[in-house]
């Protein structure tokens, strides 16, 4: 039988990147003792008040069709959120989506077609390659090096740009590395985007989970606003991953052109979830603050617990839910290390190659488990690395 080309382009970019995670779940289901440090699932619950808002909204009949742009109450809340960095923003600058992932898919589809280049820092979030390749575009990696703290250097971006380049996809704070782009770096990267007529798409889903440094967005730089699209959601900031509520913010003309794509994909998301999202954005919730303090402490815990392990090197992290560990000293790459660790010590981590070739020697560890569980995981990782050194 015949299939569309997208099925071939995405054939190896779905669940295969999470193969270690899936294997760990199978082991757990079989009764094995496995510590799972793979995905960014917050270990605190969504605030009960937000659940109540969602339930109450359903009970009063907010269960019917929405529209392609988003519920007006949520649009107003997003205007209030972004007005300080985007003066003059209106609902015409916003489209709501069921999560950041859907927003990114639609945004990239609107900006890059067959043969167009999308510049992405490598390492990159595991789904970015699929988002880029789905419309037939080409992922153009820009190296994010451990010695630079995984910050994109303008000189590296300049070397990666080709005549085919159309979009610069940024992510700050960054998943998987936890690095944070400062305003000066954004200005330099933005200057290159302007000189090469590139769109800037910035995934800011971890905006509220910063441990050190200050958040900066290309949207707040006036010279970049006409070419910047920001995506985000409540998934991380409000521990609401399963509710799937996100958005895109950008120029009015762009949003007008994106709207038919959004309507073709989903024609609006759920009004009752929009009501919950509006309440989250306008409320006074401590969810992000609790996560931020907890994850920062856990990143320090991991660094302390692995200090005496000569073959492992923890990477500096400024925000997010993860920490990267360089495992090259063990003689294994990230893929080999992750699979061997799971089989020998019952600890599941994400192999670096799931996030690009520049993460080949790394593993990603989630900070989303209780401290004692994380400490035990580090004991097992330390033991595994020591056994490798003694072999």
C-alpha cells in the first residue's frame, strides 16, 4: 500500500527516542525495582483549585465547540501576561493550542516547507526533529558545547546558516541541558536572524523554573518582535502536563496566516480547560516556586553525590527539570550507558543521542523524583560507573 512521505520522514522520530523509558516501564510492570529518571513529569500534583475550576466549568456547560483562536477569557489573560514584554499586544497576536507540542508543530509548518532549513541548537528536545521534518524541512544543527555551558554562540550560528535557512528555533530555559539565554546573547543571535531574514521561534515552556539568572525573551526586544513567535503552556509551570493547554504569541499577520492551519488541525481546544488555564495565569499559585526550589536542590544533590566519581561529570544547570551528565569517562556513550545502567542497576535515564549528536556522550536525568529516591539512584549510578572503571 502507498503512504504519504511524512510517514517515512517521521518513521524513526516517534517513540523510539523513548525506548529506554518504555523498557523501564515494562520492567516496573513486571515487578522489578526500577528508578525512573526519564521524563519531565512533575512530582507534585496540579493545584486542587485548578481542578475545581475545570470541573465547575464542565458542570456549567463549558463543553461545547470553541473557536480556532481561543476562548476570550484566556486570550485576555495571555494579553495581561505578555503585555510587559510585548506592548500593544491584542488577541490578534495569540492562538491557543492543546499544549506547546501542538503549537510548535503548527508554527513550524507555517514557516518552513520542503527543503527549508530550521536552525536548532544541538542538543535539542527530542521532538524537535520530528516537528521540523514533518513538513519536509531540514534540521540544521548548531552545536551547543559543554564548555560553553550549552549556550548558543553567535559565531556557531553564523557558520550554520545557509541560503536554505528560514527559522531559528530557540528554547530557553533549555531542555535537555538546563541552560539559559541572557538578553545580550539574544540580541546577538537576533541580529543574525535579522541580517539573514530568519524567523525566530522560541519555546519558553520552562520560563518559571529558573534556578539562577534572569529570564529573557526575544519577544521583549523591539527589533526582533516582527519576526518572533513564542510558544509556551501551563504544563510545567502549573504541573498540568496532562491538561494540554498551550499557546503561540507572534505578529498579527503571522497569526492570521497560522489560524487556518490551527483550525484544520483541531478547530479549537476545550473551553473548560481554557477556563482553568485562565484561572492559573491570573491566580496566585506557588506551584512553580515549589518546583523551582525542589529541582534546584536536587541538581545540587546530584552534583554532591557524584563528586567522588572520576568517570562522571555533572553539567551546570540554570533551570528546567533536568540535569545532563557526561559519561564519556566510563568508555561508554550515552546510549550504551543508559541501556547498561538499566540492566545492571535498575535506573532509567534518557540517553543523550535522543537529543542530537552533540549529546552523544551525555545522559539526561530528571529532577522530578523525591530526594531519597534520587539519592538512591545516584548511589546506583556511582556504583555502576565504579564497576566500569574497575573492569
